[in-house]
C-alpha cells in the first residue's frame, strides 16, 4: 500500500519526494522489519488474553519427557500473530504484484490454514494426539505442492526463461540438470518435507522461531543478490528479475519472529502451535523453490532436516517396521533432553548449530 502510494506520489509532488525511498529494497526491508516487530509486540499480549478466554490452549501429549506435562494449558495458535503481522507488513511495504512474493504469501497462508485446522481439532478433542489426521494434512499439503508445480510450469511463472526446471547444487556454478520430469517431482516432495519439518522441530520454548529467522534471513539475502542485475552475474548466479522483493518479505518475517520470541522464550507465554509451525514451513519451502535453493536448504535448514529425519526414522522404521526404538527419544531435541540437558541449554545449543549452518550457507555465495 505504502509502496504503491509512494511510487504514485513522489514523481508528481515535491512535497512527497522523501517517498522515493520506496524504490529501494533496503529501505523497504528495514521498514517492513520494524513494522512487523512493533505490530507483534503490541498485538501478542492482546491475542494471548483472547486465546485464554476461548480456551485455545496447548493440549498435553506424551513425548516421554517429564517436563512436557508442565506446558499443558499454555495458549497455542500464537503463530497466527506471526503470520498476521507478516501479512500486514507486506501489505504496507511490498509490491503485491510480484509473482515470487505472491507464491510465498500463498504458501504461508495455505499451510497456516492447515495448521489452524489441526490446532482446532486438538482443542476440540482436548488431546494433543487427536488433531487433523496425517492423511488429511498430507492431502491438503499435496494439493498446494501440485498447484505450485503447475504455477512454475505455466506462462505466469515468475522464473525467467530457461530456469523453469533447472536444479542447482551448492558450490556448483552450472545447474546439475534441467529436466521437468525430474525437477517437478523433487519440488513436490520438497514442499511436503520442508512444510512439516518446522512443525516437528517446534517442541521446546523458542526452539523453532530463531532458526526460522536464520533460514528466512539467509534466503532473503539470496533473493536480494539473485534479483540484482549486477550482483547475480558477479557471483555466477542466474539473474531472477523481481526476486529481490523476497528480501522485504524475509525482513518482515524476521521482525515478526523476533517480536514473537519475546513471548515465546522460556518459559513461554504462548506457543506458535501448528498454525505457526506449518505456515513457516510452507513459506520456507516455497521461498527455497522459487529461488532455486532446494539443495541449499539441506545445509541452511540442517537443524530442521535433522529433526524431521530423526523423527521419521524413529516412527516409520524403528517403531512401525522393526517394532523397537532406534533412538532413546525422537526428534533430536527430546533425545538431548532425555540425556539430562536442561531445556534452555538444548534450545540455545540448537540455536548455535542453526547459526553456524546459516553462515556455511552464506559462504556458498562465493565458494562456487
């Protein structure tokens, strides 16, 4: 809104000449981050009281960790605040006609809606184990993945010609392959996997939000560079016109995430719930796909990958196939707790690991 208003006013009226700043990605990114953090700090206490009144609180489930029962009754669905503040900030500061941005915002909204349905089902059943069924969630997520693939393959795709089905690998200048028959199935399963990875990680106070800020922050840097006609060729990356708009989105998310951490840090006053965790996973997946950084996510989002893989190995291979646990506990953060580490120490150590992985991911910009 401010973006379009500024572009209309500043060339026509000298009085509004300062609004020429909306032409600069850096200025709008800073404004989006500040807007989101202020909105989150102001709105979250109000929303927490609303969740208490409506009884929308966390439902206890047995994770094998004794402290888990102490968290029952904490307001859930706090991720709706993060999502809402990101949308408001983007509405004010982003170019809403940008195809990259629209795909990411749709991913944020669709996966957030799935998470909302899941949280509502758990509240109704008064059990953390009786939310939306796994099959229903997968069907809804798969529908979005198919729609994303169709969008990227259509004439409306924001990707430049010749980049529709290319697959890039960190540390390599040229794409590994260019085949829609191989690439689009990868995108489909990538969206499903990443979309759920944040939800699996979100099990301790503040654990998921900080690594999410790291991941989206780094992807925002990639968006800025790939969308810059000077920097992209200098770094031997393809030039994606318009991709720099994703930097503004990433900044808005970083602001909302930091604001949410104020209330989500141990001991948490509110949880993001599936409403937030799935929304973050969804937008993270789409952002990686439209920037062609799917394989970078294996490094950048290594914490989420490790959490998701450990959980799936325990459940699908260990318990269902072999009939026994392969780890003491899963996912990874519960394994660390089971070994005697305090919750805050587990969270901070995993934050540090996520920060190191973010730095390694950034190093791939030059090591090509």
